[in-house]
């Protein structure tokens, strides 16, 4: 039982999680990733794939929290979702950068494994400097979405800093 949520919201919560983890979310993104391995792809296709994979789950976490909150202001929800979308993609850009720059010890997997496996990555599409610039732009977009919210977002800002500055 979801404490403090209506039956209607409980159904929305389950539906949101199923949606984010299914064909139009993480599983669909993973299928695209597998199908595009060793294939040429566009930057737009790469972004779409990661918005479905990592991004869908981060966005889902925000949606679930929203559905459990007493707020009814959809503008606040829209800004939180903008934050989650930008952060989800930023997470993946940083992951791709780390695959190029990180050590195997830091990453817990062989460094350079994405390229070795024929994966499409942001550094491969944009170059390393371009990927770093994209990471900065996405993080700034996430922070701008939070700035318009009428409550303390320090924890979300700290979370975003952790994700984009991580070394593993």
C-alpha cells in the first residue's frame, strides 16, 4: 500500500514504472543499443536511445515522487521532468567520457570497452571536447529547470553535481 496516495495515484505509479521499464523505456532503449552495436548512428538516434535507457529510469523516479506528493502544480512537475531528462542524458554522456578517460580500476570494467564492443558513444560522435561541452550544457539545463522551482532544491543540485562529476 502506498501511504497517503489515492487508488487512482497508485495505478498511475504502477503504470509509470511499467512504462519506464518497458518497450518505450529502458528495455526499448537497450534493444536499440544492441541493434545499433557496430552500426553507424546519428547523434539524434544516440540521444533517443539513452533517453529511453538511463533517462527513462531517472525521469520515472521523479514522476513517482511527484505522484506521491500533495502538490497539484503541473508547472512544477514539468520543471522537475526537464531536470530529470537533462540529468539522465548528462549521466550517459559522463559515462561515455569515463570510458575514454577513466581507468579500469575506477570504472570496474575495462576502460575503452564501449569502443572495443562497437558501441555508439558521445565522444565518438562529438569528440572528447565536444562530449564534455555537451555534458556542461545538459547539466546547466538541469540546473535551470530547478532554478524555477519555488522550494529548496539543494539536494537535487548536489545529486546532479555527483552524477556529472563522478569518476566511476
